[in-house]
């Protein structure tokens, strides 16, 4: 697998003309990449944003594959493995390629790392409505206009401003996508809680550790970040917060039943040590497990 450190080398691998800026590139209307049965597998030092409607071929990043059916906006972060094979676009599309070195000293240097969709899988791409697609294209063409303009001292800051707005709109549209897929979202929340219950029942007979967000996401066939963002939108809590609330709920029940001591409860719940359990319990409940148990006796 090749690792690209120069945007020009990636352009060359795609068979498209060299970029005008070595650290920032816009590619519009390229209908064919990786011709024939060729497969391009790579990682890079770039953020890559792509709008595509595939006519044939496939692309993948993360652990999943995207086939030619849906039009969508995808976000790829630096050092992520990407694969393109015989890609042909059905309609117009674009790529925005941002070298990591383009961002230091700008507002986006830290801000871009906050957008969770750069950690989503390819099958969790953003599917745009016609109105949203129009907004995205307008933002792209604003960037393109500046990209092809004569460079001066304000060129970079103007492009950064357009890009910042582009990413903010993507965040808004993802929230709309979560809302529009309420049945799917609700189903995921239900499955999430079912998995927590199954994990707890399994711990009664097996020596297994606390459930993790990545384990839960893998069983639900979605990425950890997508699971967290989906649950946050639906419940107001992250996946980790919901795991903790579940464990504390079970701990309260076990303390109320009174058949196990605190160390035994901690072990049953999957905590490696009682101190961590007690600290988490106090954080969530406001009092220690001993105080909670004492209140029950009183």
C-alpha cells in the first residue's frame, strides 16, 4: 500500500492534472479514476472530502466498502487506508484535498479534528437532499473561484473561511440525517441496550471485562464514532456515558438486593478493581457505594 505525502503524487496516481496549490486541491468533474480493473490502495497525509455518484466500481475506507448506488458526501482523514477500484462517476462530482500542512496557524487546525464524521465508515456517508446538495455545490464553487484566482495574501484565509462553512453545513446535514432516520436510530438504541443486557448476563458465568464502545459498535456493524454521535443525537448521551449509566443502574440494583458486597459487585460488573468502580459510582450517583448501602440500611 502506498502512502502519499504530496497531493501532486495522488493526482498522478488518479491520472488527473497536477494541482495548482501543493497543499490544497480541488478536483471537479473527473468521471473516471483507476481505469480498467486497476485498484489504487493508499493512505495519505491529507483530509479528503468527496461528493460522488458512482456509475461503476467501488471505494472503501475504514472497514467497509461503498458500491455504486447512492450519491453521498464522504470524509476521509489523514493516515486512513483508502481503496478505489475502477471508479466511474455517474454525474458530476468533486474532491477537496487538504494537506495537513495547509492548516497550521488557521482556525481549522483544531476545529477540523472536532468533526466526528471524519471517523465514520464509508457506508455512513452523508446522503444529501436536493436543497442540501445545492448548498454544498455553491460552497464548492466559491472555493473553486478563489482557488483559480490570482493568489494574494488573502487567498488562503478566504479558502479557509469557505471550507469552515462547508464543514459546519456538513455537521448540520448529518444531524438532519439522524433525525430523518429515526426508525433506524431508535432500532440502534434498542439494540445497544439489548447488547448491554446480554453482556451483563454473560458476565455472570464468564470472566469478561467491561463492555467497550468499540466492541458494541463492531457488534452493531457501525463505527464507534458514528454510534456515539447517533446515540448522542437520540438520547443526549454518548455511548460511553450510556454504558456507565447501565453499569451504575445494575450496581444500584445489586446493592439494594444486598446479597453481594461491594468488591463482589465490582467484579461481577467487569471492573478490574473496586477503586475504579467506587470512583465511577460516586461520580454518577453523588455518594460512594458504601454510603448508598448505608442509606438503604437506615
